[in-house]
């Protein structure tokens, strides 16, 4: 669904709910008939009758008036029940998730006991014990929905208690109540508000269900569920008596659900930019993308050619241009350094080469990317899969985050090989051991059976390099591969990358914010700032006689002993 259509639907839903709520609130002052006044001589009038806008029921009562008053009753009961369930359930869930002690065990076992019963059967049992009536129906549906809020709040709180900012608040001297109200609750509240909006629709359905069974609103009180029950016997001869309250329930619940989606988008800034939407298999390429006609170059001999690349993030009015007019030519065996401060667009450019940027929120708005004469922007997901890993490989900066924590590293390297070519188990194991040995890891046959957390940072990074080299790629993109490593391990990893590049003739795009490292690794340097190239050229020339003021600032920032 497009962004504009989604906004239009949400706007319509918000207006619809606002109108219904306003009608319910102003029901006592509206110029409408008494909802409980019976006129037997005008019973079962059809809709659009001069005496009754939406007709009358079996006792001659005005259906329009009863719908307005029934809407008022249903909304009041549902809102009250939602508030009761949300406050009690969320309090239990937050305390249980934060305490994680005997209270957590006791509270969750009680919640499990409530959830063991079908919620509608449990609500019917509670009303049967307390007796029919709106107040008892309110208590019943509130009780059966407490576990839903408790489980939701506990799950979010459990995740938050492991976050560093919670630990920092505790170590900073904040008490438990302060941490709960200042750190935990603000992070849980948006989800609870969205959950309440969705639950409100369920509450209306549950209230109508109990009234339909005669356990909610009692005659002559107007209620959407009881109106539906009154008209069920007349569906064949006078369908409007049951159809109108049913249609109002449908519109009300649908509007509340759509409104909940809108609140979610507004309360979570990541959703406004599309950051939490499910990304596709490849970065979205806008229809305006064209093959740029730049100056004549030897791009036919280039391994990778990027022209006028434009990358954008976000949706609607929140679009940010992360890369603007990027140009690059890489030849086989060449090493080029891409440098700049954090946020300059280095990683976005690298990920866009094989269209690995998540869409949404990222997209390629303009430009062309050609690899070995093939247009990567026109490829489908299956064609890109044959390029990724086999011809273009990545080494990421976080070796622990890029490895599966529950799978032995040898099996992960084998998966990288198996995805590109098929071979028997023996040959596959031999190739894995050879790759680990080539990266300088001691006793590779033993290390194949080790989990990632059992290795040091340098060893994990070498595993990442082995996975990148698994299919003899023609281009390796190393995105700050030594950031998480100490100085001595950094040097070993850099020497390893340089040696492998020279021995295999592989091109290398090395991304870093450290000019000293790039100088040692790369023959050419491209300097990025705010998504634009400010300077490019031979490494020695750029570092000795920089033309751009930004490049001089980066050089001056290099530590000197």
C-alpha cells in the first residue's frame, strides 16, 4: 500500500471515529427521539421513512436513536473495561518483568491460569456468577483481558532491563521506582497505548457478544449487542433491524484498528521513516534511475563502475538524501579507500552496490551501478543472489554480530560455499579447513567446531574474511573491518587482507574513517562528506597535498607519536 493511500485511510478512520465518539458524547442533547419510547402503531417501519430515518424495531422504537444511545453505552463500557485491564495488567507485567524474582513466577503462573480458559467462556462464567448487567459485563471482559496486557508489558520490560541505559540509571543512583517511571514506563507506554486501541475494538465485540446472549445490557437499555439480538429473528423479512447495529459494530471496530495503526506510526519515529517495515529482497530502485552519461572513461575495462548514485532514506516529508552524485571506478586487483566521518554515506554506498540496503526505508533514487558490464540496478532478486557472495563479498565491522551465535563457525563458512557451488561433504570440509588456514587461524580443523563467542575478536574477524573469500570473489568490500579490534590484531588483519588481495588479484573497496589505515592499504582515496565526494585521487597525492579543507581536517586528526 502506498504511503499516500495509507495516510488517506488513516485520516478517514480518525474522522469516522471522531464523529462516532462525538455522537455518543452528545446523545443526551441531540434532537432525536427517546430510544426507549414504544409506538406499536409504527412498528417495523423501513429505513428512510418520514417518521423514522432508519426505521423502527418490533416495538416501534426509533432505530437511529437507539443506535446513538447504544453506541454511547458500548463505548463507555468498552473504554472503562480497557482502562481497568490496561492499568492492572500492565502494572503486573512491568513489575514482573522488572523484578524477575518470586513475584514474576507467582504473577505469571496466575496469568497462565487465566489464559488456560477460553476468554469468552471465562467471561460467561464470571457474568453467570455475578449476574447479568452492564457493570458485571464490564468487570468480566476486563478480567479476561488482564493477561493480554500483562504478557505484553512483561515481554517489553524484560527486553528493556537488559539494555545499557537501564543499567546506567541503576548505577547512577536512581531507585527502583525512579527507574520504572522515568526509564521503563516511557518505553513501554507507546506499545501499551497501541495495544489499548486494538483491545478497545475487541472489548466492543465482547460487550456486544454478552449483550447478544442477554448477559449485558438489560431491557429497555439500548445496546448494540442487544439490538442485534432483537433483530436476528427478522433477518429474512426486516433485515435492517439487525443489519444496522451489525454494520455500526463493524465500522466502529475497523476504524479503531486503523486508528491504532496510525497511532503506532506517530508514536514510533522509526516507523515514520519505514525503518521497522519488512524490507524486500533487494533495495528499491526508483523509476527515474537512468544510466548516467558522464565523461568518457575506460569503464568497459572497469570491474565496478558507479555513476551519479543517489541514495535516500525515509518516507513522505521525512526523506533524507544520504548519498548524492557518487562516482567510482574500480579495476581488478585495485584497492580503493572510502573515507569520511560517521554519517558521511560510506556504508550506505557499499550496501547499495549489491542492493543490500533495506527498503523501506532506503532506496536508490538515481544513478547507475555496473559490475563487469552488467547493470546491477536492473537485476531481479535471483540474479543478485548469484552476484552476492560469489562475485562481490562483504566483510562487516562487527564480527560477532554478523555470525550466527548458535552455529559452529566451520558450518557457517561451509554454508557460504554451499550457497554458490555444490560439492560433497568431504571436499566441502577440506575447503573450509583450507580457508581457515589461509587466514592464519591456528588448528583450523578444531576451530571449525567452535561457536563464535568462544573465539577472540581477531579470530572472529578472520572467520568473516574466510567467509568472504569462500567463493573467490572478484571484489571484496571491507566495511571498517578492524573497528572492533585492538591495535595489534588490527595490524594482523590488515596485513592478511592486503596479502590475500595481492595473491588472488581481488579488487578491494576498503571503508574507514582512519586515513592512516587507508594510506597503508589503498592506492587511491575517495573522501566523502555529507554524501558528496569532496576529494579523490592517488593516496600519496591526496594525503600530501590535500585540496579540500575537510580532507585537511581529517589529516590533522590523525594521531602522531
